């Protein structure tokens, strides 16, 4: 049989949206939850999905940080000081030429006092100033451009990781959902077995009183019924724990009366999977390509550390830093930084990064090959699971027919009660096997969808 598998993403999203709108109503009225409503709740409430969204927002902030490097770097300064003595003081007495010193002293003695001229000049004893500087990088070895490209790769990778987290969460919720459904199916089978054994036990008790069967035969039925009741208790506990786990995954409030409405219905499609296209479309494949791209950009940034760096800037200041008079000033400047001794170190760092690039390329090739095998295996698993469903259906029909024949023979007194118990056990086992086969088929289909 050939299989074809179609995934219509927009239809799925619309289905989940409708499920989200109805999920609250379902919970409020105590009705059963559908698979789609659980998936929708998980996308809204699951911690892993929420954290993945926060990772995207954080990566976007990193990208915005990198973009600011294109603009000038502006800084402001303020300075104030008070010295015990002037930082610069020079007077007539500090002149080395004796004749000139004497002449100047005579002039000061005759006119300085009247004019208010001191015999010495003092500067920078106290002062304040404020200023601002703006520096615009013109060339930084390509590190600004490549840094922005690397930040963009980080955002894309975070978004792919978010989609992967959503897909894995949905798969986990679906697996848990079908586990609960399978437990409900097994519970139904056990209840049928208990009803059957209750009837058989009453018949055996009547037959014992009539002397047709021994007490030992009746006790076999009672023990089998008690075993079924024990199994029922275990299944009920399993349903409770699995439902609590589902509620934790989806953020739905747990209630002992919470039930699920979906049943195991097998409607096989005609699966057609193009393995190469399936792998190329996987988020993991895209992430591997991004990892190689990131390593290549890191190498460019390393090389940029050894390239010249050119920047221009302007500055302005206002204050009385030197003399006791406020004034303003400004300047324009350019800087050129040429690393001289870093070439050797950078060459080794670049070579190391080339090896990292080769590692990323090897990992990409190796994991892509493994994803091809994984997709092939997932498709084969779907084929195999569908074949096992058909086999389990056939086995169940045989077991049901056998139980009916044994019951007829037992009623005619042709077989002992032990054979009825054995036939009932075979029938229950066949029912459980069919349930497991159907659940396994649904899970295999879900896993195949997950890796498309």
C-alpha cells in the first residue's frame, strides 16, 4: 500500500485558533477536552514555549544593540577641582636673568601697586568645566557590519528554536493525550471483562450448588475477577497521573472529572513523502546552515581585529579650568589605529576559527544524513504500524469468535470453566493489543508529521 501525507499548516492553525476560543467554554462547562483544544492551550501556557518566545525577544534586543554601533558614540564629562596651592605659579623672582629680574622688579615697584598688578602670576588653583564628545566610526575592520549580520543570524536561529520548541511541545502533548485515550480504552475492556466474570461467577456458583462444578472452579473465576478489579484500580491511577501531566503541559486546571473526547479512529491516508524535500524543510536543517554561517561571520570579525580602524569626532567644552574666566572651545579630530603586533595572534585565531567552520560543516553534513535516515525510519514505522493495526483487528475477530465458541461449549457442558477463563483472557489480550496498535499508529503518524 502506498501512503501519502499532506500537511496543511494554515488549516491546522485555524483549527487550533478555534480550539483556543472554545477551550475556556469546555472547561467551564465540565465537558471533555479535544486534542486540538489541548494543543492550543499548550501553545498559550506551556513554559517551554513561553521561554522560547522570550529567547526570540532577547535575540531581537541583541540585534538592536548591534545596530547602534553604526551611530556616533556620544559622551559627556564634567570636572571640578580645588587645589591648596596654584598648580602653576610664576613671578618676577622666578626669572633667571638677574638684570632683567631687577628691571622688572623696579617697574613693578614703581607702577605695579598703583595698577593692581601682582608680582607673580598664579594659574589653575580651582576651576570647573563641562564638555561633550561625539565619535563616528568610519571603518572598524568590518566588525560592525559583520556583528549586525551575526546578530541577525541569532534572531533567525532563535525563531527556528521557538518553532522547534512549539513542535516538540505539541508532539509531547499529543503523545500524552493518546496515552490517556489508550488507558480509557483499556479501562473499558477491563469493565467488560468484570461484567463477563460477574455473570460467569454467578453461573459457577449456581452450578456448584447443583454439583456440576467444584468449588475450585468457582474460586478460579472469583480470583480472575479480583485480578481484573486490581487492574482497574491501576488503570484508574494511571489515568489520573497522565491527566495531571497533560494539565501541567497545557496549563489547564486539573479536575478529577476532566475527560477526553477523542477516540482512536484509524483513517489511513496515502502517504507520499519526498525524503530530500522533507529534510530540507526541517528546522534542524536550517539551524545547521545557520551554525555554519555564524562561524563564518565570527572568522570575519576575528580578521577585522587586525585591520586598521578609522574614526572622526568632534568635541566641545565650557568652563574656567585654567584661568578664572569662563570660556568655550571646540575641536574636530580624526583617529587612525593600525594594529602592528596583533597580526601574529590574529592569524592563529583565524586559523582556529577555520577549524570551527570545518567542524560546523561536518556536523551539518552528518546530521543531515541522520535526518534522512530518521525520516526513512519514521515512514517505515507508519507502514509497519498500519499493518499491525490490520493484524490486531484480525486477531481480535478470531479471539471473539473463539470466546463465543467456548461459551457455547461450556453451556453444553463440553469444556471446563478454566477454558472459558483462558478464552476470556485471550479475548481481553487481543482487545488490548488492538488498542495499543491503534495508539501506536496515531503516534507514529504524529512523529512523522513532526519531522516534516
